[in-house]
C-alpha cells in the first residue's frame, strides 16, 4: 500500500506499511522485567532501520547520484552531499522526493549507471523506513 500526498510543490511518497515490503521489524531488545517482557521503550517506534546511512544511502549516492547532484554540479539545484546520517529529519521533504524519484524511475536519469531493480527497491525501502521513523518522532 502506498500513500501519496501533496506538500508544497513536491509530490511526496511514503510507503504505508514497512511490513508490506517485507521489512517488518520487531523490537525484541527490551530486557524481561520478571513479569513478562518489559513495556516497549518510548523510542522503540522511532528507531531508524537497522541498516545505516553509511551502508544504504551513501554508496547508492556515490554510485548513481553524485555525478549530477554534488558540490559544484547541482542539477535541479539539488546537492545530495548535504545529506548525512544525522540530519535526516531536517531534510525529510528532500528525502521524500528522492524516494519518489528513485522508485518511479525518474532518477537516476541520463546516461550514467542505473541501479538494478533490487538496488532500487532496497534503497527506497530504506528511505521509506527512515521517513516513517521520522514521522513517528514528530
């Protein structure tokens, strides 16, 4: 299930349920409290996906995006090098647009390398999971 809405000029995309793409995670890292499992931690719903920015987004960007969207070369005035592991929430709208563009096949554009369907799906699933975690934190 996919939910789309319009926020400002951007068409934003968010995967409705992480479980729908086969990536449901359970939070079983709470220690037992003697009377069954401990109640869920307050931050359990906002944990980021297990795979890190450095392992999921950074290699994807380096391989498929930075030739056109980094530093002095900023096609569409988009510089992806500003995105880091610690500023995801600050740039959530940009991440939503990135997820939409990659999922729809709009990006990467041009003559360069193209991700495989599996690479594209994994990257979009990671972005959508991070977006869900960010929205839950708000």
